C-alpha cells in the first residue's frame, strides 16, 4: 500500500465518519445501531494507519478527525431534515425518548 501522509489520513478519517454521523443522528442513543454508527469506521482507519506505516502518535489526530466527522455528519443530516420540512411545510420529526411514552409517568 502506498504511504499516506498524515493530512491525507486525517481527511480520510473525517470523510469516512460523515455518513456514520448522519446515520447516528437517526438512531436511538445508546442502542446497538448507535454504537455501530460510532465504531464501524475504527477498523478501517486503524488498517489505513498501520498499512501506511504511521505509529500510535497520529491516533489523537485521527480521533479528533473522527469526532469532527461524526459531528459534521449529524449536523448536515439535521440541516437537511430542517430544509426538507420547511419545503414541505411538515413539522420537523424529532425522536421522542421511549420513557415519555410510558404509561407509568406521573404527569
């Protein structure tokens, strides 16, 4: 494999996490799908780092780029949903936590 420079590796980590961040925005927090959306890119980034010959010293940069990609993906997803609801006139669909639907609530 060709050796990737650190900036290219960081950009790959960022770009790889954008769709996973958008997917994470659609899932219930702390569910299996949420966990997968956060962690599925890690083996790919690890493989790219090892194969390109970089040591553990680049890991903080890759983690920062991955977090930024996750946040960017969820932000872009929410912007797209807001624009879509504004265009159709429909209210924005906001996921409601499961405990608010419980019949045991004391309201």
